C-alpha cells in the first residue's frame, strides 16, 4: 500500500471513529449554518495536511476563499459532507454538547497526530483557508470589516 493510500485509509478510519463518538453523544443540529460562518461566530477551522488533501479531492464550488466562511457551504448546506474534516464533524452549537465536543476533538486530534507519526508525515495543522489558497490557487477575497 502506498504512503498516500495508507494516510487516506487511516484518515477515513479516524473519521468513522469520530462519527461514532459524535453519534453516541447525540448533539442536536438546528441547521443554522453557524458552523461554516467562521468569523461571525468567532471560530477558526484548523485542519491537517492529509485532511486538506482529502477535502480537496473535490474543489470547493465557490472561489471565495477567506477566513470568514467555508467555501463548501452553499445555500446553508455542506457540499463536502463525506470529506469534511475532523473539526466539522465534531463542532455543534448545541448548548448541551458543550465540553463533550471538545473532549471528542482532543481525543481524535491526538489520534490524527499518531497517524502522522505512524506514516512518517510531519505534523502540519493550519486554518482551512490557508490550505485552500495553497492547494487550489483560489483567489483571496478581502475580509469584510
């Protein structure tokens, strides 16, 4: 198995584990789209290089790449649902999920780091928009005031 296939398979296994943990916690999603409007809700989506590679198997449907929003969100819906990164899988704005999501995230980010170690890939964890700009050459849009 190639190194790329090994990393991809490991990442998909990790995502399946994250999805099981989140399903067991049963957070409520009210489909507000807040999770994708980063600046408006004061958060930044960090991802690893392998996550960026998997996500970018399908380029975003919009060329607007900035730290304000996710370019994969179109009309309030995620167009990268199956390939979405760990942070997207774990984040919910359900007030009853506070603390639970953070614990799930910490456990699985540690597993993601171990995957990097096992495959010999150096750890690289940056905001989503940086990988998007780097890997797709999409235009940078200016942040709104």
